[in-house]
C-alpha cells in the first residue's frame, strides 16, 4: 500500500552511474525501486546512465520498424512509444517518482502534466547550451530546427511507464552518440525526420556539463516553485 507520509520524508536520490550499464540491470533496478517507492521504504530517484549499443521496443513498436534486427541486442519494455536506440554518448535518465504527490510545477495524479514536465526539463537543459528545443504536436520527444541545413531532427526521446502511480523509464538526450546507430530502426516510428545530437549541432560539451545542466533544470521544473501546468 502506498505510504505517502513515509515517502515524503525521504529526499530524492540523484544517482549518476559510471561506465556502461547493461539494460537488464537497469530494468531490474527500476522494478525493485518502484516497488520500494510504492511501499514507502525507498526514496524517489533520478538515475543517469549510459548503455552499450542496443534497441528497445515500446508498447507501440511494430516489427517492421526494426530494420536491422541483428545489429544490436533488442529488449522489450513496457514504456510508451516505439523503437529507440540507447548507446554511448547518450545520457539516458530514468525517473522514478510517486505521482500521487506534487513535484514542483507538476500536480499530483496528472500523467499528462508529468510528461509535459519532462519535456520542459529537457528544453531548459538544452537552453543552457543555447540550443532551442521544441515540442511538436503528434510527435513525442524534443526537436531542434537546423536552419543551416533546412532540416528538423529529434535530439531527445521520452518514453515513460506509470505503474500504480509510480513512474519509471524516462528520457534520453543525445550528446555525442554515433548517429549511424539509429539506422537500424525507425526511431520512435517516425521516418520523415532525422536524429541529431549536441555535437551534430556544433555544441561540443562533456557528459559532466550536461549532467550539471540537467540537475539545475530539474530544480527549476520539479523543485519548489516550478511552473509547468496550471493546477
């Protein structure tokens, strides 16, 4: 049974893992942690990792969207969305929160606003590097317009799952991954647009710099005084 009083006194854990985290390890930790959050025995957590090259399938993924099935390991997930790629040079962040409680600008029991908050978090993070991240109606994720090339590409993916009001899975921001690795799938089921990264946009930043920006932007959106959705 959810024990909101117990959860409230536990501070949010902010964890950054070094090296490459195997995907099954991430799945196991998420499943264990959300059970602890629901029981009130463990704190909420924002967990940042990098994975070895792999593809994951969301609940809306279709077999034909995996165009090179033997290229990298594949994993089924219960998150929303289609196929996506994870690999070195991409910061994947798993967000496990008790959504029965408000978090800054995100009110309790509002999944739509929670996803909007994740979008705002990424947009504010990118803004710290003078990159304008944007939402697109009907297209999940965060997009950038490369006016020099006349193209529009996705720079960050969002895929969430909520189990009995506890969130898991999260976001993936492309810093300097091998963009060719996205070629084995139709990313997020969208073939009309490409995928980009901070490096591809001419922004050379370190993983540590991005981690610091993510932390600052998190406090702006999910911390006290954050504003995302009207309550």
